């Protein structure tokens, strides 16, 4: 038996011993009778109190939400970052979307059948994957470079393979 197997076996035995100890020796005793009538009454008062609070606040809020939903919306609440809509986007947001190459490090390439994977910053990405939520998207993967497209712009970032030895 290897050293690794011995360590795993010892840890397993310790876990089993702790489980037995916890289950049988430290379990709370159930000597007291449960007063069902008092518990039922407590639950009933709790439920009626919550229902009363919800009834008081929610009617006004729901009416306001419904009236606002029926009104015409001035702007799209879901910001679409298409090139033609770029003029409507404030300049700081557009600049934040332009991500410098230095943030990403393409360090590996894997090909498994038809799947191509790029290892960027230690994580594996396929074609079409986003590098972070709402971030740049993998456009193409080659053994020597990865092309990343920045959403909402025509910009592309070319990451060359960085080999470490």
C-alpha cells in the first residue's frame, strides 16, 4: 500500500470514528414532550402577522409597478452594445470595453477531436466563450494565437501564444 493510500485510509477511519461519536454520544436527548398545541398557535400567529404585513405594503407597490409597466419606456433598459447604437453609449463605457492585451495571457492550446480550447489566464475557453461576464468573446483559436472580439465594437485583440519554459 502506497503512502497516499495509507493517508486516505487514516483520514477515512477518523471521519467514521467522528461520525459515530457525533451520532451516538453527543446527540441531544429527546426526553421532553413537545407541546403541539403551543407550537400550532405560534405558527398560526406568525403566519397571520406576515400576511398582514404583506397586505399592507404590497398593494400600493404592486399598483405603482403595474402603472409604470404600462407606460412607454423612454430608453431600452437592456443596453445593447451593437456598433450602430454606439453613439448613444457614453464615452466612459465605450473606453471601459476596450480592454488592453496585457490583461490576458494565452499560454496553452488543446485540440480534442473537433474541439479547440485556449488556455487564457489559467482557464480553458472554447470558441464563443466570454472572458468574464459581458466581456470580450473568443472569436478564433489557433495554435499560435487567439483572436478576441470586444462586444459592441469592431475591435479585436490578437493574443500570441506565450510559451513558458
